């Protein structure tokens, strides 16, 4: 009985802590609380509402952004040789691999020596690529992934299989990110500054797990509004 009381107290304390910080401290959290308490199980009603919202936003987004997409495609083609779009394998829901589509923002030979983490001020990024990354125009083609059901508008950002294999070995609970459909934007993206390292992956994991555990349509709409604010006004993310 004492153990149960202490366990319950620990769970409440962890719940209060995550609510304040907006993240789950994976290096300190009680595994039983993380896995077996409420969360990590999106209701069927919430799932269908989220899917309908995804389809609506993707169709509207592709239609509204079509002039921007045409100009972007032309500028990419004029600046550097190579394809307009960049397809890359990513790990999605339940660990399934799919091909993500983005506007190409790097030189065609960017990975001639193998896969490496993208970096801030990466010298492989073209001038056009630097701009479309800053305002997230490069993410527009991923709305096709949303329509296909491979992604959602909101969720953990999908990572490459080669990096997932490394991170699963090194970061606790990393595989739990695949409990939800990956997103174009996410809680980690609006709460944590740009980064591309194992340490950054750990910090973002804390926000991703918080989102998965507490996911709801309200939180999705909050993240989308913060993402729009970030794109339009360069505000809303650290």
C-alpha cells in the first residue's frame, strides 16, 4: 500500500512537472508512469477528426500555395542543376519507412560522401534553398504525404532510418516517437530551436513524447497557429 501511494505521488509529481515544462524529461521519468498512464493511445474519434482536418488543410494548403510552388520550382531549376523535388526515406508511424517529398534546398551532390546531420548555416544549402528553408516553403510538397496518409500536419518530425537506428540505441524511449503519425510541424519544432545532433535529438524527444502523450485536436490547432506565426512573423519559437 505504501509503495502504491508513493508510486501514485511520484506519478502526480511527474504529471505536474511535464504540464509546466511542456516536455517529458526522459532521463528522469518513471518508466511505468510514461508507458502505462493515460496517453499514447489516440481515441478512434480523435483519430478520424484529425485525419479529416489533415485532408482539409492539405487540399487548401496545396491550392493556396500553388503560385509560390511554381515560382520556387523555377528558381531552384535556374540556380543549380538537378531535380526540383528531393525524395528521401523516413521512418513513420509504427516504424514503417516511406518517401518524404520536399523542394530541393541543397546541391545535388550534398551527400556524395554519405548521410550526415544537416547543420545550421550548412554550406551545402543553395541560396534559394536557404530562403525556402527559413520560411519553410521547402515543406510544402509534404502535403502530398499528408494526403497519402503517410504523414499528418502535426506530429513528431520523421527521421531518416540510418539516424533512427543510431538514436534508438542511445536515447531512452526513442522508439515511442513512432507511436504517432509523423508531422510537417510539431510541438518540438515550435518549442525548441533548430538543431541537428544527438543532444538536440534528445531534447526534441522530450517535447515529442509530451505531444504524443497529451495529443488532442486542441493541441494540434495550437501548434499550427504557432507555426503560422513563426513563418509569417519569425516569432513563436525559440
